[in-house]
């Protein structure tokens, strides 16, 4: 049970002890993450690492998070608040609670299943251990429980209310049976859930040892101090920012072949040592699965702020005290139930791009240009040799150009911390052959610091049939550059069938039927550039050409760098070329897009492509 009459010992602890406790808790959260990584059944967890772990204090406030997924961070407090509201005062050792409900319990979308256990010491609840795992399939109208064309959550899969799932440290067998018959991949779902149980058990033991060492009252006091410490660090950082209102906006292309662009508008207000993030002016909820329950809106806000501050702020929820988030009800960033939300990642990463753009006006030396806009999600499924198979492959793109460095190639979005799935594992497990996987030439947004290069991956279907769903974006609205940098390259979805190539919508609002021999190619967006491309060191441009990042024509027409016969920059010709291009800087982005399409497979599908003419 929860005690209500005990007051934390507010006597200030020595800094050394506080640091030891802080790091001990962080290590326990990391141990949870490793337990899940090593015991999970599904590739999306074991290989792509789409999960998170956390510890919370007795009030449900975060006191540690594993080195996992930053955009999960803000959802644990809402889930914990609902657990305490429903079960506070009724908890027993060995209990555990489960949910995936975005509207009734504070979750994010149905594939993300939370498992939470209380930690007892001397008969009192002194904290909680929590895990979140993206499960492979929980039913619904599309394999992988991510139907972009869903219009309400009831179409998306099994909705688990906040319920007690464990008694005496054992999972409810009736619940397991219920989950088993509602999933296309029950072995993976139950296996991953057992990995969550194991992780919570390990963390419960570790947390218990820390409590036994220091005592409950001392721990309460130290945790309160660490919350205050995180708050002080963030307030100091905000106080150093110039007061003012900083606005930015960006767009999602829309819902497949229909509908217009979806607007994301933010106003960041810095006032003294507090900050407000206001999404007023953002588009309303949409009749598709890309709505974002408000928990993800808070998560993205906290993740962006942590990127904007320099201090090493610990993962204690005190850091959120100076932050106010305004998310108008009925918008895509705070939809009303039962709005569909399975593909909420698209809007989450667009929000992050917009926030980075706004924060770049405040702390320009810390923020990158827009990256790929979040990982694309390619879901393929079918039946092969009498056995069902399903893969959700996250194509992680690249970062935008940074203030002092180029954008990083082929790495997770700053808000994600996911991992690309190895080719060898895909080909060993599924009736698929990966026929191309690599960086795309002429794709990174030009700038004084170029954007990261786009990633492409091609899947050859080896089985009789396969179902395909695609979550991607950034074709009409490219990843924008910063401070004169060019946007990154567009996203492409190309289907080769019987020798004919078809350019698919950037976000197909249906499940597509593929057949043996078909080849599906996804090209993720490139990152936006940072700064004027004509200010990039010609030696760096020449090195990029030698490395195959872009062609000589691209170097000449976008960067104004003329490459000589030896592969080096010609100083005289480069100076003249840059003087000419400087008269029409807006033409650089158009030249970049034309040369990207000319160089890559999309050229055959674009009537506007003019080719790499000299």
C-alpha cells in the first residue's frame, strides 16, 4: 500500500552520495533495457530496439530512463498518474499493471504496451519499474497493427485498458490466452511480454537493493533533491536564452492521394526561467492513423528541450517543471477519442523538426537542420511454407546539417535512438531478398554543413504473395535547411512489377498486394543543409565527390565548385562559378532536386527531370 503520512527527509545529502544514487538508478534502467534486448522474440525489439525502460518514484515521477527511445519519455508520467489514480492504496507485492490505451491510460498507440510493477520496502510502495515495448502485431485491419487508412482506433487492433496483469509475480494466464488469439504473431507478442516481465523483475531487485542500503526516508529525500537539481539545471539554461516568442511551422504532405498538407505550427515563448511550447494554429485531427495522442506531444517537447540545453540534465522529472505545453484539443497533436493513431510517429517526428527549427532561432549553435523526418516504416507480411511471417522494418535516414559539422548519415533521428535491421537477418528469417541498401548520391541538403545522405533499401518478394504497408513522408514538403541551407531530397516509394516501375504515393492509404518477383524500393529523405552552400570549403566538396556523395555536376551547379581532372577543386574556376551562382541563390535548391532525380531511380518516374546536362 501507499503511505500518506510520511514526509521525505529534506536534509541535504552530500553531492557524492547523490551522484552514486543517481547513477545506480540509471544503471538499473539500463539493465532493464539489456534484459529486454537479449530476451525479446521480435525483430522490431531485438534488432530495431523500439522499446523503453524507466524507474519512477513513489509518486510516479521519472527518476531514470534506460538508453532507449527519447520520444517515449513523456508518456510514462501520464501512464503512472493513471495507475496511481486507479490502484493507489490497493497495491500488493508481486502486482503488475498493463495497458496500451492512448486515451484511457495515457499511452501513445496500440502497439506500445506498458508493463509496470510497484517496488516495496518495509511494506510500503517506494517506487515503480516500468517498461514499454512496441509489439509486432495486436490485431486490427492491417498486419503489424498499423493501418494508415484507419479512421478510428477500434480498427487498429486490441485496446488493453489499464488492468492488473500480475499477481504474486505471475502473469494472468487468462490475459495471455486473450492476447494470443488476438495477434497474427502470438509467439512474438507473448515472448516480448515475458521479456518485459523479466526486465521488471531485474529492476525490482536492483531498486530494492538501493532502498535497503539507504533506507526509505533517506531515499525519498535524495530523490526530491535530484528532482530539484534537474529543475535548477533546466531553469539556468532557459534563463540564459533571450526572452521572446519564436515561431516555426512545417507540414506533413497529406493522407495519400487525397487531402491537402497538414500544418504544424509552434510558438516557443521564453520568459525568464520558464518556457512555453504552444501548438495553437496546428491542423485539426485527421481521418487517418497519423494523429498523436497528447502523451507523444509532451514527449517530443521534452526531447527537443533536452537537445537545446547544454547541461547534462539527469532523467529526473523535475526537468519538466519549467515547461508548459499547450496542445489544443481536437488538433492532430491532441486528438479526441476515438481518432486513429497507429502511425503517430509521422507527426511526432514532424513536431520535432518544427521544434528544432524554432529552437535554432534561440540557440543556433546547438540545433541541426531537419533530418529525414523520422524513420520510415515498411511492413511486409504473408504466409510462406505454411507459416505466417511479418516484418516491420524501420528505415533510419540521416540528420540535418549541424552548426559545426555535417549531418550524420544512416543513423536514427535524434528523437528515436533506434537501429536499422541487418540485411543478413532479414534474408535469413523472411522470404525476402534485399537487392540494394546504401546511401543515395546527391541527396543530402547542400549547405556550409551538408545534410546527411538519404538511405535506400529494396525488397524482392520471394514468396507467392505479400502485403505491404508504408509509413513515410517528405515528398512535397522536403526537410528544410537552416540559415540558407538547401532542403534534403524527397522520399520515394517505387514498385517494380513485370518490368514496369510505378511511383507509389509517399503515404499509401491502403494495404498493397505484392507478388512473387515484385521489387519494392524505398528511398528515405535526405537531411537539410545548414548555412550557405557557397560557403562550404571547396576541399570538402571535392572530397565528397571523391567519396561518391555527389557528382561533379552537383558540385558545380549546387556548390559552385569546379572539379579538375585530378579530382581537386579548381580555385579560379570555382571563384568565377560561385560569383555567378550567388546572383540567384534560390536556384541552388532547384538544381539540387533536379540532379537528385537525374542521378537516382526516380528519374524514370518524373516527367519534370531534365537530366544531368552540363
